[in-house]
């Protein structure tokens, strides 16, 4: 089963499980492409956060983007030891907002050509 891997953890031994397109809808890298260092630099330059990679190369859990429900469950488990009050509640809420915003960015279609990207949260 393909896994979504954060771009800093993509290795040249991996293969893309789906095409990567730019904001204009042009294919930057096709499905099955083995990313080179040059391609990874291009993906960073166009603002790609993560790519879907095919099975085959072991990936550590911290290198992946888990589904939002899993991320939120893990967050709640990490904060389960004490009541959510004061700074703990603020930190929990901030991390939750970040995870939800990232999930929305990854689920959204690429913006149209010439659009100014929204600031990252």
C-alpha cells in the first residue's frame, strides 16, 4: 500500500506511487519515477510538502503523514496524562489546528496558475 512521505524524508531509492503536478497542472514527475536529488530540489522549490511513494523501501512512522484521524488520536493520547488546562490546552489546540490545516492543504487541489499561496500554519 502506498504511503505519504514528507518530502525531507524521500530517498532516491523510493518510487512515486502517483504523478506529482505543479500549479499549472503540468506533470513534474510521473508515477513510478525514482526521485533524484535534482527532482527533490524542484519539488521543494514548487512547495511540495509530501509525495505518495510505492511500497518497497522501509519508512519510519515519523517520516509519513498519517490520516488526520490517526494524527488527532495520537495527539490526544500524548496529552492524556494530565488535564488540558492553561498552557497545555493552548499547546494542544495549536497542534490540532496545525494538523487540520496540513490535512486540508494535502487534500486540496493545486491552486490555479498565478495564485499567491496562502501562508502555512
